C-alpha cells in the first residue's frame, strides 16, 4: 500500500508540472488564453491541439500523468479490497478453533463482578503509568492474570501454576502489609476453584435488616409441609428465594409473580476532612479523569483516601491522594 501512495504522490507532481507549463504557454499567447486554460481545464485540450508544435511536451506530460493517476488509484482500490478479503478468510479459518474452546472456560460473572473487574483494570492502567520497580511489576502481573482468571477460568494445571506464581510473590520480604493482604486474598480466591461449591441459604450481610421490609410475609421453605400442593411449595420457594437476594428493599406481589423493587441509592457531598467520620461507609468520588468510583472507605492517612472494592470472589484495595479527588460523596 505504501508503494501506491508514493506512486500517486509522484504522478501528482508530474500532473501539476505539466498543467502549469501549459498555463505559462497560454499566457504567452495571450491573457485570454491563459485565463481560459487556468479557469477551464478542458480548454487546455483545445489549446494543446491548436498549438500542438509548442504544447506537445507539456500536454503529453500532463495527460500521461493523469492517466497514470487513474490506473494507480484503481489498482490501489483492488489491492485494498483483496487484502480485506484475505483478512476475512483468516478470521473464518480461526473461528472454528475458537469454537473448540469448552464453554466451561467461559465464566459467567454478575454485573457487580464485571464492574469490579473493569475498576481493577482501570487501576492497573493507572499504576502502569507510574514508575515501578521489579516488585510492582510482579504484583501487576499477578493482578492482570487474576482478571483473566475471573473472566475465563483456569484448568486445574493452570490453577496450580498460578498459585505457585502468587506464592513466589508472597515470599518476597519487601512486601508491605497492604500488598501482602491483597495478594493473599487473590491466592485464596484462586484456590477456591478446587473446592466444591457450597450453597448458603441464610441472608447475606447486605440484606440483614432489609427482609423485614418486604410487603408480603415470606414463609421459609421448610414451613411448607410435604402435604401441601406442589404449587404452594413452589410459591413459597419463590418468595423465599427473592427475599434473600442482596439489595432487596421492597417486594411487590402481582398474582403469582413477585417483582423486585430497589430503592435508589443516594449520596450526599462531604469534604475530605469530614470523610474521617465515615470510615466503613460506602463512598463515591470522581478521579482526575472524571470517572466515578464506588468503594468502601477504609481509612484516611497522610492526605490519602484508602478504599476497598468488594466483589463476590474477594476484595481489592487502593488509595488516592487528596489532590486527585475532584469531588467526594458518602452514602446516606
């Protein structure tokens, strides 16, 4: 493609040189001929034929460059089209190989987990912009691999290799307490893949105190006897399952269908100085790039705000300086 661009550039120069030569010859004949050739390019053809002896060289230069431009332009279009078709064929050839990946490798994440991973990726990008030593490079490598582990999942062999890599980082003696705790949480989450899943029926901490606000009385599944009809047992199970969902603030019944209604989360502005009175609360702040971030406030030390982002597979800690925070809000 570069060859075509060079050819078009060279032919354009020859085309303009021939055209200017014809204009100069036309002005030598008369001002009328010069203006006509300059403003009406097609007049140059008539002028060249009329005064062929004088205009033969510039006309041939001008016309041959014009034809060459057309040929090279058409050839470049065909070349670009053919290259695009080759790219499409390569994609089609690669597609069966991609389809052979087992569906088990594709992990289904909740919306909260996906937002947490996006937040972690943004934090990694921010850390990569800063100067870093060997220790920080190893930590970033573990974090990037953890994101891939959350999205795709690893095989048993990959889990063992990843666990070994994390343990190598943990064996470093120059890790501070915060870094060590974060990497230990990542290691614990990775090792959970080898353990059987456990189903917990009790409400989570996020729903404690909220189940009482349900409009309809929600009986436990065990309170429905075996002698009850199957439809009643199914109805009770549905009530109990919906009531135990995290974040439920209200449950509305429409016949046999239960609709979850969430109350909007509200925040109020606070200053960096007053934020120390809200340790452990959910906060929302705007970073230097104008992005809103939600987290749990852990502490404020040395003019820095230390937060923790919680998701189902673990937590991720980070900090921002006072000058880097444009606005700060605390959850009501």
